[in-house]
């Protein structure tokens, strides 16, 4: 299931579907940001 930037999917590592860049969220309240590398907004959970 893809996650969009702005959602709060919970703690974990998320992988950009555009370039593969990983993003770690440390808190359940953290919103998922857009990818820093390619500005994509779709991620999958690692």
C-alpha cells in the first residue's frame, strides 16, 4: 500500500517509489515529507 506525503503512517522506514531514497519516521505523529532527492510524494513501507 503506498503512503503519500503529509500522512502520518507511524514509526518506521519508508522508501520513495520514485528514486528509492529511504526516510525514517521516529514518532507516530510525524508526517511523511516529500522526498528530498526527487520531490516525489509516494512511499512504501520498508
